C-alpha cells in the first residue's frame, strides 16, 4: 500500500511529463482551464499548479526581494548615519554638573532660563551651554592636582639644572634667556601685522555682508548680480587680504619661529571666524527673502560681531551664555600659567633639545641615527605637546572666556581617556573640531546629498593636514611635510583601526604609545631639518632645493672649513 505522500508525488510527476498541460509547448490551451487565461493562478483541469510558471514567479519574487532588501539597507544605513550625526550634535547640548558657588553667584530662574541654552539658528548646529572646563573640575580633586604639582616640581628641577650648568661653565648665573629673545624677535612688527589683520576682518566681511543683505530686496536679476559681486569680493579678500599679505610680510621680513607662529595662527583663526560669520548669517537673509516676515533682513550688530572676534569659539552666534561677573583673580592666574608654560618650554628646549640636535646634526643621516633621534625626542616632544595643550586650550582660552564672561568653557574633552583615534580627534580640540564638523564635513554632505561620507571624512583630514603643515612651513621657513604625511597616512589609518568600538585599557595604552612615537618623529625630523639648513646653506638654491630635505644630504665635511658659519639655534 502506498502512502498519500507517494501517490501525490507520482501524480505530480505525471503532470510534469504530460506535454499537453503546457500551452507554451503544444500551442493550445488545456481543457478545463480557468476562464481567465492571464490571471496569476493558472490551473489545469485536474487542479495541478503549473511548475514552470511557479518557478518563474519565484525567481521574479526573489529578484524583487533582493532589490527591496538593498533599498532598505541603503535607507537604514542613511538613517543610522543621520541618527549618529544628530546624536553627536545633541551630545554637545548636555549640561555638565551644576556650577559651584565659587564659580558664579546663584542665578534666578529667569536668569538661568536666559543663560541656559542658546539654540543655533534654524534649529541646527552647535548648542552653547553654561559649563566649566574639565581640568578646572578635575583640579578640585587633590589626587589630580598632585599631578599638576609634579609638573611644577619638574620645572623647578629644569631651572636648577640650567642655573648650575651655567654657573659651572660661565662662573656666573646667566639670566639673558637668549632663546626666547631670538624666537620672539621683531615683535613690534608682529603686533602691527596683527592689528592690520584684525581691523580688516572687523570691517571688510561685515561691510560686504551688510551691503549684500540690503541688495536682496531688489529684483531677482539684481540679487544674483550682487550675490556674485559681493561673494567674489569676500573670497578675494579671504585669499589675498588674509591669505597672501600676512604670509608675504612674514617671509620677506624673515620673522623668527615664534613670531611667525603667532601671525599664522591668528591669520588662520580670523579666516575661520570670517567664514563662520558669513556662513551662519547668509541662511537667515535667504529665509527672510523667501518669507518676507519683516521690513528688512536681520543683520547682526557690530558689537555682536566684535564680541565674536574675541570670543574663544569659531562658531558665530548673536548671543552666547554669559556669566554674571568676571573673576579677575582667575584671569591673572591663567595668564601666569601661560607665562609659566612658556618658560617651561624654554627649559625643555635648552636642556633636552638643543644639545642633542646640535650633535646629531653633525652626523651623517642614516637609519641608526634616525632611530636614536626619534626615541630620544619622545620625552621633549610629549612635554611640548602637553604644555601646548595646557597653555593654549586650557589657560589662554579660559582667560579670554573669563574676561568676556563667556560661559561655555568646553574647549576640550577627556581626550586622555580615548581608546580610539576617532574619539581623540573629536575631543582634543573641540573648538577647531566644531568648525571642521559643521562647515566642512556637514556642508560637504549637504552638497553631495549625503552620498559620500568617506569622501567627506577624507576631505576633513586633508583640510586639517594642509593647514597644520602650512603653519609649520611658514614658521620654520622650509617645507618638510612630516606632519602632513602623518595626518594623511597614519592618521587616516589609525582612525579606522582605533575606531569607537575599541574599548578597554589596552586600546588606551596603544593610543598613547602611538601618540608618543608620533611626537618623537615630529620633534626629531623637524629639528634635524632646522639645523641642517643652518649648517649646510646653499650658495645658489633653486625651487626644488627648497622642497628637498636638507638633512638627507648635509654631511660633516661640508661644514668643515674656514667659512663655516656658527649658528646658535
């Protein structure tokens, strides 16, 4: 006796082998077919489903499902990226712990509502809130403040060792600080150059924007003409007035490194501020032109723009959260700490850098010398990195914030706890990161309609690397793209290797190890090139000679002779 399953299988087999059941083969229709011949359910007279038609329908459904799956995955990925971007933006609006009474006097509910959150225009962008700098909070813990005391003790030891060595060599105390005098040489020219840059940024971008906003009430043809005219004038000013002229002054007058660094840093800062002012206010005028809700476009006051030029932020807002009072004792302490970091850096160079690189520069450049140089440069490189962070991102910015009663003090986050380079880049310098995120990354995605996120990230890295290398090239007086290569090669690679999914102490250790090694490479190679260009000057240098690293070919026998030039630094 055969089972019901076996009989059903044999009946289906007979149906497949019967050619009369397939109209495509015999050219006719089977008797007893359903009257609707083009319907989806084609049934034969004995009620059996046509196998060939079912297979084709299954293939079509599978193809549709695969297409639907790919569309859903693309939409899901886009929504996830949008969610992460909005999460990063909203994370900046989280207020820190309530401020203690030592930081500001108690505020009423009305004042807290006024000073609490300053929303960006049109509901997007950075949120400014009242919060303290992280180190100010950490230094209230005795255990953390002890680390600060240890650095002060190390500075005292540097000073004592320098005094003792000078006394043994010279028979007297040497207090001339000749390295600082050399590094900050021609300072009156630096001040004049800065005043010219600042006054031009105060007048030109604001005037161009004001004239352009007034022209948007005319006809459409006039609006386009004035948009091209004033937009071209602004770009020309950014490229020529702020870009070329300060660099020309620095190069033609051969300013020393620290003076060059001040001019170039202020040049880049003012260019970024001018861009932010125009970028944040142009959409407001365009929105007014579309709705015409008032008699004229809303143009910021000169006082608001002037406050922004001094405020420790690169994102323009008409108003920022403000503290009720200025603590001038706090300002004095921060400025004194900046001065202390300056002398700290001086002693690091005098005791750890100059003696080493003077002797290394007399040797032929080879792999052994480079490896020893890199590892010997890690300690001074890391000290300079930490001193630069503490002096500028904490002390200098907090001093100006306190003088202006600027209440949002999140200039950095806990970058030292980073387990990924992605988090390190976001938390090391929040001021610059915000500008790059909103005006480079997000604007790139807006122009590309959010289709090229890797290209947007690559563009951000490129802009940051080019600007950093430009500052060092102008300050040192030579082009040696060590920092650019580290940014574009290892920085991009580590950004994907040390990503946000890496957690645990081991990744923080690896991050610090690579950071230490990178600082040693930067300190070693730039210092070697600095001394090589002074010990091995070229009588007739071409443009290619200026681009070629001199430390690769500078040899000791080239310096031996009656015409040898003695260089102090």
